[in-house]
C-alpha cells in the first residue's frame, strides 16, 4: 500500500522546502558624484553583510561621475547601507 499525500500536507511541505532555498538577486547601487570631491582611494559603500567595512565594496566608475556596486542579496533579508 502506497501512502498518499493530502493537499494540505503537500502545501506545508512545499512551504518548508521553499523557505529553506532563498535565491539571491543582483542589486546595483549607483551614486552620482558629479558635485563631490572623489578621494584618490575611490568610492566605496559600507553595508551590514560585510561588517560595515567599506574596503570590501569599492564602486566602479560606470559613466562620467556615476559610480556603482552590485551585490547579490536575498529577498526578505534585512540590509543596511
């Protein structure tokens, strides 16, 4: 005899499985530094997931005075920057 799975049980199992697999998405931060003096060390961003250490996240010059940094973040997680 094969055990059967009822719809409610299947829904609970799917919710548990999906909550354990969070998929990251790429988020790009951009800043216009046109009216700012940019340090010779460059432009950096500090965020919680790297311990507020801006040295870990140097922005790249993408256009004139626009600097950007891209991170892989998990939707639903809390980040400060």
